[in-house]
């Protein structure tokens, strides 16, 4: 279609295209239209030891509007979490994902709930993408009963096993061998499903990753290792931690793909490609070039090791939500007002969930001793004063 | 702040007793306040200045000024060769640290928390602790592994474990647990100068706490002996042993007990390995009752070893069963109300001390 060929992903204004499209009158009801639209990804894919997927992507209004809504929701959720942390309603660690939404959303669009995902501690949005609710997120962050881990896990330990989301891990790099284990089990059970094991550029140097690559390749596991390269491992820039920051090439004999992680359609395309590859040929690495606006965690200002100009620059040039907004507007799939209304709706959903979570009670004291074991064997466990607080493990 | 309160109390109630059992020299009156963070920073600075073989390695120790600002200013002063930022790869940088120690350097390896030391534990135990023995003395390993240990606030199960008992069970290691700023300075200096591998367990929640320090403590030659406990508070009726943050809790418990006429002796263990068994036993032989306090898991914990030692050496002196206060026997929960129940509180120590003194109501649900 002539219209789509005019599209590129950069900051070209939608005005010229809008006038064209209104002439052709492409307005349709929001979020039901599945007429194919062809779009090109922002940049072509770069590959290591495999062929390159096409940068031409098929999408439609329904999908794009869903992407917009989902990413706007995640964005709002993370910003709200920032405020809650500052208000001391969230304690301990809180690692926010704003800026990286396209990875969670694009990945989910390429797979089913039969496929597994495991990630590290920056897990709030991945949990939502896998079907978690805002209430479960905020209640968990605030240590309440309605939390996804009933308040016992905290920010870094969200799980949703019924959607094959395996957490939520605090030790850098540990989730990758675990993910290979999930892939092993999928192959063992002949499930025709794959595992996405996500890690950051900081974790990419961990020895256990190389052990994981070796064994996954040796055993042909359907494992997709996804490096969410936001270019900083806490306060250390990638060039200060890695001799070779070409993480998609780190697999050596394991193929890899470099992807613009701020372009949700590129992420979806890459994950579709990777799933097909992994089911046939074993492990593959996806390096998502992405960015986090916040610091490493709420204890890190995020500005001592990078400039504010860099942060605003990425926000202006590459923001994933803005990219989709421009795409939607330039294709005349919705008006600016409709998108702003969506953002308002999403904001209200977040606010409502927070209000509900605030009313939710803290866990009952008896929860101290639940779930230590799956099968308690009638063993006793103790509180700090073993003669005062003791319980039989259920 | 707490130290000042304690000093006032001692001055008023116990005019004849000085808390100087293990320290060789007596202190001049405390004039300056220093936080534990400042104490550690100054100790590192002075030792690096005195010996060019000493260097620091770990995540964010350099340009970030330290994840908890313990190494603030050191990169600027000593340069990137001696203050090394590492990738997030504990196994290799612990191993590299041990390798440099084999060669004769004096590395200080920082773990951002000791939870991450588990990624490197093979090097700590098999490469560091056992080498001097296996080589019949050729390969001493003058390394210090340091960092925050134990629970912080709301950091969940994977970031809250206390590793004192695990490391202290291993021969060949020295395991130190400073409490006050004086402890931090004197013991870190001793650790860096010591020719053996030292596991130096700090506490994140203590970093910001100020303590009075005398001129002697501030002197660059100040050093505390490894393997000696400190009697923080002399008492007659019951011995309370504690280390790290729990020393503060024990001292607060002692104040409360005093109002009920129970005079508690508080021992700051300072050194878990070697454990100052003679100080502990001497105290129990005086008071006849013992409460052990620790943050870590109870089973096979520090308190269990102390109890065994006292039963072995001073059985006839015990007038009551040994009481153990420890972290709850569960992974650390996140929710604030559950976390509070999982970590020893001052009232737990008070209650146990009263039980040991037969001052509490009979146990309700013993059956």
C-alpha cells in the first residue's frame, strides 16, 4: 500500500500523512479493525550466525491500539509505583521498567501462555503482560494479602505459574540457567513450547550464562536468551563492564539477533522468528536495545553515571509509547483525543487499583509459617523467640 | 547515639566498673562522633595509604563511590588500579582476589551484600580458607571479603540472609562482625593486616549510625585484636551474647531489664571465628544464665555453638536452660508485619532473659 510505504519509524510528523489519509477516509471503530497494515521496523535486524528476519511487519489497528493501551498502562503503573515508594508505601527494593515496555508487550504478542517467561527483578511489567492484574502488583508492592505472592515476596518476586511466568529473581544472572531448565522440561514433555529467559547487560557477563549457552546448544533446548540491554548495569555503563558489548554475538556457536527494543513491532517480529528457530534448532540470543528512564532502583538517582540530556534524548527520539502513538495517528486509526482518553482510562485503572490495594489488609501472622515446604511433614518451625512463637509447618 | 546513652548509664549506675575486658588500653573520654560508614571508609583509606599492596575490588566501589558509599573518595585518591570496579561477576572477582593474595597482594573484595557471596563461595572456602593448610604454610591468603550481611529493611528472602554461621563453621577462615564505629575501624584494620582470609560481615542498617570514638580509636595505628569479644555492659544476673546489629538490641533490652531489677551483662562477640569462648564462659560462670542473640537462622547457628561450648565447659554453673533468640526459621518475608516477626526484637530478648531468671509467667502452651 502506497500509504504505508511512506512510513518510517523516526520522528517524522504525522501531519502530511494525516491529510492524505483523511482524504482516503480510513477511520474505523477503535480496536476491532484487523485490516492488515504493513509497517517497517525502525532499523533492520542484525544477525549473528543466522538469517535475518524481514523488517517488514504485518499489523492492524486492533493490535496497534492494544499495544498503545498496554504500554501506556505499564508506563502509568511504574510511575505510580515511584510515587508510592517515595510515600514509603513500598519498602525495600523497587526496580522500574518505564522505557522498556515494548519488550514485554512485543514478546507477549508473539507467543502464547504455553510458552514460558522468566526474568530478573525488573519484573512488574512482564507480570502484567503475562496476565497479572494491577491490584496484584500494587498489593504485592505494598505487602498486602491480595498481592501476587500474598505480600511475602515483594517487588522482585512476582510469579504467575498458571501463565507460565516463573518470576521474579533477585540474584543477577541466576534466572538464565533456570530458564534453560524450563526449556529442558518443555522439550522433555514434548510441549512444542519455548522459554524466554530475560537478563540485562549487567548479567550478560555472568559465567553461568556461558554455561547455560553451552548446555542449551549441546542439548538443543528451546531456550531463547533475551538480553534487555539498557546499557547500564546499576551504575556501570556497558563499555566499563564488557570487553565486547555485542551481546547478541556472545553465544559464539549460538545464533543471535540484535533488535531495536523500543520498537514493539520489531520485538514482536524478532520473538516470532526466535520461537520458530528455537523449536527447530535450539537456543538463540535476542539482544533488545532498550533504555530505562529511572535509575537502577528507587535508591539510585540514575543521573550520576549518565547525563540528563541522554535520558531526555531517548525519551524524545525513541520512546516506545510515542512511537506507537505516531504510528496510530499517521495511519489515522484513532484521533489524538481518543488516545488521550485511553491514557486517562488507564490512569484511572491504575489509581483505582492503588486505592483498592491500600484498603487491602496485611498478611495474617499465621502466614509467617505457610509455604516453607510444599509438604510440611508435621515439622516444627520457630519465630525469633522459639519458646514464644512456634508452629507446625503445614 | 546509643553509645552515648550507654556511657551515661555506666557513669551514673556503675561508677566502679569499666567496660575494658579485652581492649588493652583504657580510653580517654569520647569527644567525637563517627558513623560506621565513616569508620570503615577511614580504615580503608589509612590501610591503603600505609601499604601499597592493599587494593579494593568490587561492584560500584569506584566511580559510584560505593553502593553504600563505604568507599567514597577512594578512587579519586588511589586511582583505578587500586580501586577496581568489576562487572557483576562475583565468582571470577572473588577468584581473582584469591589469586592476587596467593601472589602476595592484599586484596579487599567487596560483595554488595553477602547474599551474592554465594556465587563465589567455592573460592572463599576451597581456594582461600583451605590453602594454607593444604600447602603446609606456603600459600597464605591475606584477603578480606567484606560487605553488608543479614537483614536490611523490606528486601525480601534472597537479600536478607545472615552468613555468620556458615562461614564461621569453616576452619581456615576468620569471621568478624563489627558493631560500633570503634569495632569497624579497629577490626577492619586488623583484618587487612591479618595474613589469613577474613570474612568481614558488616550491617547495612548500622552504616549510618553514629558512635562516640576516642582519640585512640582515631589514630591510624589503632587496631583491635581478632578473636576477642568485648563486654559492652557489665552485669551480674544474666549473660546476653550478640553480634552486629543485635548488640544494639541487647543493650536496649538490658536497659529495660534493669528497671525490673535484672542486671544483664552484654557481650559484643566481635569475632565469630575464632569465638571468644573464654570470655563467654567466664561471664556465664559469673551470671549462671545465658541468652544468645543472632539475626540468622536458628538451626546450626552461632547460638547453637555458644550453647554447646557453655554446656561443655561450664555445665555446673548453669542455673537455667540456655535461651536462643534468632531469626525465624523461615525465608524472610517481605510484608512489614511478617518481617518484624521474622527478625529478633528487643522484647524477645527481654522475655527470654526473664525466663532465664524465672521472672516470667509459666509457659502457656508447653504441651
